C-alpha cells in the first residue's frame, strides 16, 4: 500500500494510506468483483462515494450516502457490517440508491462502517454482480481491513497532534524547545513499538527526520560513520536519552528491565560507548536520535 509522509515549510505531518489502497486490498482478500467507499466530512455529513475498484460505470460516483439510508447508511448508523444477498429485493434497508446500484449491475453487497471516537467516519463496500449469500469468511476479511483503517487513522491522528505541538515550538523557538523535540521523538518511538506495516514505516521516517533536526555541522561529519541499531536497540536508546531508567524504559516499552539492559549493552558496543551517557551522545552524533 502506498502512503506519504510530508514535510513543508517546517511543518511535519503524516498521512494514512489512500482509500484506494485499502479498496484494492479489500477486493483481493474477499474475492469481490467490485469494492468502493467514501468518507464523511464531519458529523451530520453524508459519506460521499469517491473511490472505486472494478466498476464498469460511473453510476455510483459522487453518491451521497446519508446516515441510516441504504445499506451503507444503515451500517454507519448501527456501527456494524450489514450485507444483503440481492440489493434490489432486500428488506430492512431503504432503497434510495437502487438506480445507481442497478446500473452498476450489483446484487450481493457487504457494507462495513469505518468507525472513530466521533462515530462512523465513512463506509467501504464489497460487491458481487450476482445474488449470493455473503459468507462469514468474506465478512471477517472485510472487517479486518476496516479495523486496520481505523487503527492507522487513529495512530496517524495522534502522531499529527504531537507533531503539531512540535512544529509550533520549532517555528517559535523557546527555552526547552530542544528537549520538547526529544520528548516527542521518544513518544513517537512508543507508538512505533506497537504499530505495524505502513504506519510503522511512516513513523520511522518521521523519527529519522526529527533526529536530523538538531544535528550540528560537527555531528554531520560524525554521522558519516554508519552505525546501525536494531529497532529495539534504538527504542531503548531513545527512552534512555530522555532520562528514563532501565526500569522506566522497560515499563514504557512493555519489556522487562533485564531485556532493556541487554539491548542497551548491545547498542553501547555498536556505538563504542562505555556507559549510557556516552551511548546517548554517540547516538546523537550518529544522527540516530535528536
């Protein structure tokens, strides 16, 4: 899945993978003939169908799915997946969008809401051009895609919230700004330790750029000597750099104190450091942490 991490005019932020990427995956894992979806601009707004994989017409493009209306609107209203064997004859839903569905030639459709703390933020669909009962396997796979969308959106929102604070501090330097950058870098490390896939890659990229923000010319020369730490070794050094003890670092990272010591000693050997203070200094000179 493709995604982007953007930095413009000193503003750091990250973006979730595109809806199209999720819909391509949804089509692949469910075996659906068509997948499509849309998001809501805010509370009270409809979900506007904007992205499609496998369509034959433009009939569904721009359709505004109101909360509670049609299959997708009902899924968003109740907060759970809804499916029908044959859309045009289905009971229990309104038929506001029958004309567009018929023109596209759809029959069996599954709708899965995309949920956030504020409620449904959108809906994704998997459809077949024949009447058929949607299997539990197909529904489970579609829900898994939706849950990952929700998770990555939530992580991205939290990362951007913290980066917004940092961006403000960088644009208006004040005493303690450097330490704030290091604190945010460490917080991102904690989020990264539980993230997976594309989200982890995005956070890795942001942390790398943050690590370079405070690098001086002398440190740039030192950074020419390549030092490679494993993700866990870097996690530990990052926490130690903001003043955490081994026990505190272990608690934050969800590992034991002895495990932290093991990673720290491994990092110290690679960095040519004799103690934790030298390790942090060497990691900064190597451009690994800010």
